[in-house]
């Protein structure tokens, strides 16, 4: 009465493999991911690689220097715009 349509064409062995292979694949990829994460954290802790950590003072000074450099670049672009006539050619000073 509740027989599946005959056109599906899957055998019981196929479903068994799916039921077994999907959890095995999940466990395998979980193992690989955890091993990768453990290796990266171990390298960072030993100082062999990975991003360098900085103190709050260093980060603050770095931000100030970057802001000053960006404002200098912006000022240079504004000066160039003042001396241009709108078509990209510089005006000659008299």
C-alpha cells in the first residue's frame, strides 16, 4: 500500500552506505579541523609564526601614526585640486 514508486532506483545498500558514510565523514573532517586549530595555536604560543601581538600602547601609537599619514595624503590631494582648472591640467603660477 505504501510502496515507494518504482522509478527511484536506489537499493538498500545505497541507503546503508549513506547512513554510515555521512557520520564517518563528519567525524573525519572534525578531527582534521581540530588538529589544524591545535597546530596553529601551538605555533602562536611558541612564537614560531602567526600574527604578532602588541600592547595597547603600541596599538594606540600605531593608530595615531596611521591617522597622521592619512591626513597628510588627504591634504596633498586637496592642494592638487586647488591648482587644477577642472580638466586635470595644472594652472601656471604667474
